[in-house]
C-alpha cells in the first residue's frame, strides 16, 4: 500500500471508503455503495487472516480509489477509472 500512511490508517480509510462514506454516484445522487457479497467475503477473510492475493489487490485498488476521489474531488466512477 502507501508508505506515507500507517497500515492501520490505510485499513481504516479503506473500510470507511467501502462501507460507510457517501459518494457521488453515477446518477448524480450521493450515497453509499450497494452491498457487494464479494467485497464482504474478502473483508471477512482479511479480518480472519485467511486472505488471498486477490483480497490484497482489492485493498490496493480501494485505497487508490479513495485517494483519487478525495484529492481530486471526482465522482466515484471517475476515481474508479
């Protein structure tokens, strides 16, 4: 992940980004992401220490998306690109 944040800070940022933060969505509204069983299952594996490389890749993707969305003040879909 990114060396200028502690791992605990990065994990908390990802958790807030994925599960709690309101985002500007594609339709112009603001809200949380829809529930995604794959992300929920990945998060459970991470918490249990039984994670895969795909779960780590998800964390890296979400931290980058969170940083782009926050720094550049772009909608969630644009940050996802």
